[in-house]
C-alpha cells in the first residue's frame, strides 16, 4: 500500500535512510538525520511537493519524496525526486510503484519536470530512472567526497506533464 507520509512515519523513514548515509555513497549526507529532523523534512515536503511511503504488512518499507530543484522562482515548476527502500528490497517493484505514485501527486500540483541525481556507480538506480523515462542531462565529476573517495553524480530529467503556457501557479 502506498500512501502520503505523516509525522508518524519519521522513525521508519529515518531507519530506512540511516544505512544509506553511514554505509554508502548513495547520499552525500554524513550523519543520519534524527527522527525529529526526518519529521521536519516530511512536513516541509508535504507542504509544497509530496512524500509517500510504501507499506508491507502494515510496516513502512520505503519512501519517495520531492522537493525544490532550485530556490529561484523561475524553477518552481521543476522538482528534485528521490526514493529509498529498506536494504534488500531493491528490484521488487516498490521503487517504481513509489515513483509512479509520486509523479501523479506532483502532476496534480502543477509540476512539469522531475530531476534526479544518482551517485555513480549505481547500476540499479540508473536502471530504475532510465526505465521511468529519465534522460541523462549531465554528470558532476568528482563532486562529493565520502567514504575515502571522490564520487560523480549523474543527473537525469523527465517530463511530468505537458500543460498550457503560461504555467498556472502551483497548488
């Protein structure tokens, strides 16, 4: 089941995210966010974009969210998206399902473009994003230092909706 997240999901989301922070270069955060910080992130995402969770037998096993791509006003119809699953749940279809539901929410709010960054190498994430229509738009070379080395980040973009111009303000 996929549903909108709430503050009650902060602990589960923080637990899912923590191993990505401490053990991988998938995210460039160094310290896992606290439950309180995750609750703030969920609240902020819900105010302007979306944050969804997926449950398996009533337990949160993954999440996807969107946030601003850039702060400047002209970018407001574009957003950056991310998805995280419990370790061991890749290639189950959960990431795709979360993203598809997230895209529906974003389209309903008036967003037109989704952007995603992928720390390389990460064949599973590249494959997921490619299968969902993300097209490569560039790579930041040796942009982040983590776990003893420099890492590249590949960026992809996909359209969310083709709507009339000028764009309506976001809801």
